[in-house]
C-alpha cells in the first residue's frame, strides 16, 4: 500500500459490526437485528451488515460531536472539558483495510 492509499484509508471512519453495536447498546445481537427492522440505519457490504457509529448515535437521539463541543464551550468549565474527553474516546471498532 502506498502513502496515498494509507492516507485515504486512515480518513475512512471505521464501521461497526453487529457485535460492536450490541456492545455499545448493551443488548444482544438479536436485538440489534430487530432494531434494524425498526429503522436502525445499517449498510450492506457484500453479505455483511455494518453500521456507521455516527448514524447509530443520531438515530438514538444522541447529540452529535459538534453539538457536544458547542455545549462544552458554552459551559466554559474545565470540569466539563475533562468529562467530555472521556466521552469522546472512540468506541473500539474493526480496522478498515
């Protein structure tokens, strides 16, 4: 893989598997499949089902990162920034190759 391919690949957000979503939500993989039928956004990659973490959060009604950063900036407190730094740690997902 050349440098340009590495840069492009590193800019692609990692997609979640069904197991990743079930871990994030604290439910079974079977429940994730049921949620897909209720509208949980998913992608089909060949025969695989994948989820965009940002779209999953939006569907759940979670504020976007931009909204959270605006809220933190508006609060102006160091405690809010420290609390948010823990929240912004990425949920582990599979590496995109």
